C-alpha cells in the first residue's frame, strides 16, 4: 500500500515510466485497509472515481431479504451500472459470465489440489504451495489460470499415485495458520531437517479455495454450480453469474472467521484430522489483522482439541518485525515436544 501511494506521489511506475492514471479505481474489501488504500489513491490522483464492494459479510448468508448474500449481490449489480456510467461503455455480459466461470473453476481446482495433500507422503509442501497459490490471487478469472490449475491437479494426482514426496524423509505433518513472514521462507526448509512437512495452512487452504462441508463434517472441494443439478445448470445471465459469485464469497471460511473465532478453530481441527496433522504453528502476524484476529482464542481451541500448538511473532509485510533466531529456537523447542530430532541437513 505504501509503495503504491509512494509511486503515485513520485510519479514513477514499478515497471518503468510515469505512474499510469486509471480511468477508475475498483476494489473489493474484506479488510478495511483495502478501501482506504484506494480512497487515498483517488485523492492523490486528483479525484479518480472509485467504487468499493464491501465483503465484510458476517455469517448470515441464507439468501433472504437483508442477508449478506443479497447484500453482496446487490453491490455487484450496482457496480456494473456505476462502471457503465463512468466509462460510457456497455458492460459485456458474455465476458463477465466467462470470467465468473473461470474464477469458479480456479477456486474449486485449487481446493482439489489442497485436498490431495491428505496423501501420505504429502505430494506438496507449503513453501511450494505459496508459489502455486499466487496465480489464483493475481488472475483467478482468466482462462489460462483455470487451465493451469487443471494441469497442476493432474500432476499432483500423478505424484500421489507414484508416492512422490515433497519432503523425502517425512515423519511428521504439521499445518500453519496465517500468511508467513515472506522474507524468511527458509523456515520451512529448516523444518524439513526434522523430517517435518507443513501440509498447508488456514491461509493456503481458504484464501483462494471453494469448500463444501459434507454431512460427516469433513471439508471437500466445492462442486461447480453447473455440477450441482438442473436448477444451477445455466449461469447464462448477468444475474445468475453475479449470484453465484456472491454465494461463493459468502461461503469463504477466510471471511467468515473474522466474525466468529470458532469458525477458524473448528475448520483447523477438522483439517488436522483429515490431514493427519500432529502439530500447528501459528504466526501472530502483525501484517494482517484479519488473519490474526482472535488468534489466541484459536490457539486455546486447537490445544483443547488435543493438537500441540506453537506460536511465533512476525509481520508478513515488514521483515524488520521478525526475529529469525528467536523463532528458530521456538521451533527447536516445539520439535522436542513432538519427540523429533534434527538429523537431516540439506546439502
């Protein structure tokens, strides 16, 4: 955010030349900083029109009047009219429907990929998953992105079938919760020296995935709307596409947990069961209030569920707020509680 503002102020673009002035700013927000970011940008750009869709949805998503589903849907429909007025251009429903379908493919496919990490040995480690996840963050509504995840799913299925392990000496599986301290991803390689693989996290599992909860409580990759039955088979209008996008957003565990800490705790306990997790590492991440909200409540709940928990402090957005030596010492102590010794060192 600060880099973006600074680039406007000094009129320098990260990819060369002056900072491009947009026709309008359009932003969805789950965290409050998302809208404030572009409110300030609009002022610095001398009044560029801005529109924000509020995704702070709560937990009421039953579709009735006044529900969060209707709230998000109405904002989306209003946004289309607003964009047409600002740009004096006709909104292309065909391209919108295509993009909505691509986004749904992307988020369902990523959930299927995450689901494959239940295999033993795990075909993916979390450090590698970050590199794969980022494409959906940047371009989940593009056809190339959805096609990429289809290819990735096929490859991970092959790894599972052939027993290819992300960590060759896997003997313990953990999971994490928040985004990591990005400047210190070597922390995950240090875990491998104990034979530990992080099979994922609340962040990697929920940020860009679509999940359904089965009758037995397990979490499974969400079906695409057109796979659910005749009543959801069309998605051939602006209204139906917008409703399905709103429905998917409202079902996101990442957003819902900000209103009730039990949602995150219960999700992580269930995932720990499904993925045979023996411990949890929680990042008390000062770089994202949303993911750190109620973190200590989550810690208590996970511990009460019988899963050992380690916490460490940091900031995903500012590497100056991370003490690598102290964190490594905490990992050493945590490994002792899991009866693990460091006996494998990377070349």
